[in-house]
C-alpha cells in the first residue's frame, strides 16, 4: 500500500493509518474468500486486533455470514474523545492503571458543564468559576498523560471532532452517545462509557458484538424547507428508539450526493436516537470539500488513494445489508418529533391538528437552535436567511430565541460573515460554545422551575427526554430542524405552519416565509477565532505534573476498586420493578447532578430517581421489607449498609439514551448485583458488565409479572456459566423465592463474552486490566 501519500507532521496524529488498515483488510478478504463487504464492515474489520481470532477459525462464506450479530470483535480504535462530564470518571479509572500516557491520541472537551443563560460573556466566567476544580483536574490529567485539552468555551466535543479529528476510515471511541456524529465524515465512531475509553487508551483490545448493518438508501434530492435533520427525524419515526439496536446504519444511494458533510453529521449524530451502534456515510466530494475547508486537504488526498487504488472507504458492489430502509428525499417534509421521545414524529403539515388533538400547549414558549447537532455554517446561513426575511417585513421574534454555536471556529466564522450580528440585532441570545440547554445546563427564568403547568419548547437539538433541557418534567420539548425552530419563533403558535401560513406584519400586511437558502461552506473559508480557545496540538505526557484530588472535595473522589466475585451464587432481593421507559437520564439524572460526575458517592444520590415504580406508579419511591417508604437511592444505601445485595427489574430497552457509565457505576457502588430486564440498550448493557454487574434478560417476558419487590432472586448455575467462560451468551437459571415462601425457577439470558466473564470475576473491567498489567 505504498501509494498512500504521507501527510505533514501536524496531521500525522489525525490521518487514519490507511496502510495498516488495508493490510488488515487484506487478511479479512482472504478469510472471507473475498465476499463483498459493506463499508461499515470494511472499516470495522480493518481495525480488528487479530482477524484470524475474530472469525473464530472459520473461513469463506460461513465466516462472513456468521460473524454479524453473533461474534465478539476485538478492535483497536485509532482515537478517543471525552467530554468533561464523562472524562472525570474515565480519567479516575485510567489513573488506577498506573500507565504514563495514553496509547492512542486522546482529547478532552469541556462543554457539558457550561451553563447557558444570558450569553457567553456573562455565562462562561461563572461556569469556569463554578467548575474550576474539575476543569483544573482535567487539564492537569491532560498535561500528565499527553491528552489534548479543549477548555471551556472552545466548543462542543462532536463539532470539534468533526472539524479536527474525524476522517474517512477512522475508528474512534467517544465517551458520549452522540459520538457517531463523526460518521458524517466517513468514520466509525462509537459512543461508550469511560471504562471502554480506558480500554482504547491502554491499548487493551476493545470488544464489540459484531453489529448487523442496515442500509439506508437515500433517493431523490433535498430541497426547499427540507433539511438533513428531517431525514433522521423521519427515520426515528419509522425505526423507533429501539429499531437501530445492534445495527450500524450505513447510508447509500444517489440522495447522499445532495447532502453536505455537516448535514451527514447531523444525521449520524441522531442515529443514537434509534439505538444504532453508529452510523456512517461513504467518502464523497462533500467530504473532500469539508476536509479542504478545515485545513486537511492532505488527508483527503490520502483518502482518495485509499479509495481509488485500493477500493477502501466504499462498500463493495454486491455487499449485503441485513435490512434496507429507503427514504425518498424529494418527498421529505419537515418533521417535528416529540414530546418526551425522539421517535414520536409528526409532519409539519399535521403538527397543528395533532397538537390540538394531543392537548399540547398552543403557545410555544422558547426556540433554541445550534448544539452539536445543528450549528453548521449551512444550518446557520439558512436560518439567517429566514431571520432576514422576517426582519425585512418588520417582524421580531415573539418568544425568546437562543443560539448555541458548536465551536469557536464556527462562532468566529458566523461573526465575520455578519450572521451573529443579524441574530443579536433580531433579539437572539448567543450562548457560549458549549452544550448548555441541550443537557439541562439552562438557567431558565421564563417559567418557574417547579411549575406543574406544561409548556412547549422547539429545539434543533437531538434528544428530548423529560426534564432534559430545563430540569422541568412538564416542559414538552419538540425536536426539529433549525429552520423550523426559527420560523416558529416569529409566530409562537403551534397552529402556524411556516411552509404555507402567513403572519401579520406591524403594517397589517400578510407575510409568508420563502423556503430558506444557505451555503454549504463559508465562501471565505473558516475563521480561526480566539487563540485562547485552542489547545496545544499533540502534547507530550509530562510525569512531573501532579494530578490533585482533595480528600475534602465534593466534586472529585479517587476510586476504590470494586470487590472481586467471591465465587458463590448471587442472592439478591428485588428493590424495585421499574415501569415503562427507563433511560440513562432516569437511571442517572443529568442537570444539577452533572457537577458530581467525578465523585461516585455524591452522584449516587441520583440513582434511578427518575424511575417509576411498577407496583405503585410513584416516581422515586420504594418500600423496605417492613413497608416503610424511601426514595430509591435511600433504600439502596440502607440495604448496602445492611449487606443486602439487590436486583432491579425493568421492561424494554432499559438504559436507552446516553453512554452514561454512572448509570452502571452507581448501582454497583450502592450494592446492586443484577439488573434483570425484558431488553437492554447496548451501551448500557456493556457498561453494566464493565462495572462487574450481571445484566440479564427474561427468557420469558411473562416472568416479569410473577415477581414482586421484596422477592429473593438467586442464581442457580452462575458458577457453571463462569467456568464455561460465558460462551458468548447463554441461559442461566434463577430461583425466585416469594415473600410467602413459594419458590420457582425462571430462565434468564446473558450475553457475556469470555473477557466480560473475566471483568465479572475481577470485580470490574478496570480491575481486570490492572491485573493483566501487573502480571
Ligand atoms: Fe452536548 Fe447536547 Fe451535543 Fe450532548 S447532544 S454533546 S449535550 S450539545
């Protein structure tokens, strides 16, 4: 693969190792007898630590067919990115390994802890002050271990990754569920917990069950009001929040060519909302243009050779998808998804009627645009076209309007091109380059925090679980394109359809928006922005730097390793049966709790506080064996003190949502041993295994109804399962003892691989990695 051109020194850590990947892929082609591969398979399999082992010794068509959805792959990712909230626990775990530096290029991004209220100038100093201890900790970790540190105000992790690190054929892990955003530039980028990131940072093979591949065929062409956001909100409506579970979504078809690279990133970003492992697009001209515009033309040149000379970065002609979904972009209509779930999809032409029928608020209270999902130049130039149209007609926004730029680079470019000024002249509040309202860091003052009255907000964000944006469970949050959010702020009325309805101007005339127009990329290139927000590129580790954690801190706490398995069967008491949807936001709430991400004991007071008790319908309420009521973490702590291990039962897609590993760490810390559910969301199930918990699913879902809180559940043949090294999944017998003494056996399923059994035995994945290093 000698034709792959070399890149200059400053880009060396950012170009995927094409020659190495192609060498690996050649081995895979041999094993699979040159069966045609999808793009997802090519990139994933080219990152196998050892292709021969992953294909289980089989070869030819059977090797090719048997791997998807069955075998565990051991992978060597090229890069790691972490956001400030999850990086704390990842770094605390990394520190326990005693290694001097990270094995792959790694970056930390301070974005989640920045609160939005009045604008960057006012908000950023306050947030820096409030989180100084955490930012200092992350910065000192970065200096010590050679990590690139993007400080507060520099931007949102996924936008910065797209602008700097994502590249066609790259494989990266990110400690955030929207890491797949980088798939918009042809990377396989997967959202994981901190313990998985530590695998990559310590060059420990990272395990993933070989995903199935769903082909999403895009036909036709986007035009008019329809935007990339509408593609994914439409797909979410079709696939639902569980439809992508176990799949990589691979886009193909002529419709791809009508999309910008940033538009593709929006689509990949929200693949997380259908539970997909990740999403990606094939390398094309839009990627070449974006790489060139962001100072990485040499990477495009290398990718071109990998594509044209060696047939990498695209799927093979007769590649087979496990499923195919077709979307005709020419027929696509703007879509509004919500409230409370990203898959409740309503076409804009039906929104007015549906909102009346469903009793959704008719007054929209706030519009918010930007975030990692939708703050590209294309998004903002289309939005400003609408703002200019309205301003020309003498209109002002009727409701508060917030703009969150994704990075300093995009903010500075929008400022240079007058777009920011148009926003602020028209009443918008431009928040800092950070997550802010998207993750509950919104100091909202237009509605009382504890109000029981519903209100409705329109956002261009990606997620809309209850209480996500402002901590208020009664805020109905609707996800749509930035164009639709912007048009709606001029009416503030749920009955308004911006595609056809008019607004009366101050002069009494009728004004109707024309479809927005924008530019894919800034004509004058991207502006660098303020130097203060840029880190040193490729920093070297410095063992002299001391990483300080005060024993009195309420924000940071050094980790005590979890105890290893004692070799006995697990005997647990049912603490809670959860009713319905239970996302990682329900299990480990964000908002005000984000500040305790580095302090396991303190954050554990949020465990499952959003969960609804199946038996009583109460939220955050459980009952001890004597009938006394507690909040959920309260009873967990009590039972921990009493040495009464507990189990939680739940329904489908438990742990849906984010890669939040605290949703696994806290239950483990509080004495939980088993989570038994009807089905799991992938990342959360893996996170539970990494923390040494036993995630099980009901072999017969009807058994859920036979068990009540206070019943005792005991594994019967766990020792056999461990002795068999997991066998990559299987069944386990669980003995149920009801409170009246009646007993029966139920069957539960597990998906533990050999390595995951080792994590369980060692007490956690980190314990196991530490053991391996010491031996
Ligand atoms: Fe930040 Fe929201 Fe993007 Fe998550 S989804 S990275 S919280 S902007």
